[in-house]
C-alpha cells in the first residue's frame, strides 16, 4: 500500500489519540464517584432546593469519544433511583467538553486519576481505578 493511501488512516488515528488525552494524560477509563460538592459519597446534597442523598456513581470515558454516567440517589420521599445518561465529548484547552443526549453541555477536567465535573453548579469528583 502506498504512503498516499495510508495518509488518511494515519491522520484519523492521530485525531483519535488527541481526543483521548488531556496534557498527554489518557482520559479514558472507569471513574468512581467519591465526592459531591466536597462531601464524601454517600453524600447529602441540595440541588435546586431539593435535598438528595447521592449513594454512588460511575463515569466511563470511552476511546470512541463517548461517555456514560450512572448515579444512584435517594429522593426526599425515600425512593432510590438510578439516573443513566450518555454524552459525546471533545477535549479543548485541557478540559473535557461533554454534550449530553437530551440535555445541555457540561465541562470537566482530568488530572492524573481524578476526574472533576461541574454539573450545573454541583461538583462531582471521581477517581479512576484499575
């Protein structure tokens, strides 16, 4: 195969690698929720004036430019619920910009094995584990 035919594949591979790293740090992986608004999980938090208990969460950043979030929480009336959402992400200026299906856009940062996301004023901190 000639170099000219390989060129588009090489460019695509370089773009994919660039989308998966922040400052040379691979961002892909499985991250587990450890804090919400500075409180250790399980955490009592308030969102839009409603008190919730966040029990657990996982955030998966995939190589294909997609991410997934699952959060377990208890509503004020005592019902346990699980919320799952999906997004497409891009990396810009050391930030992960996530566009959520059926929702808006949020931003996050990855430093080492820590992912921090501002979700409309609530700060979620996740740790990546092997």
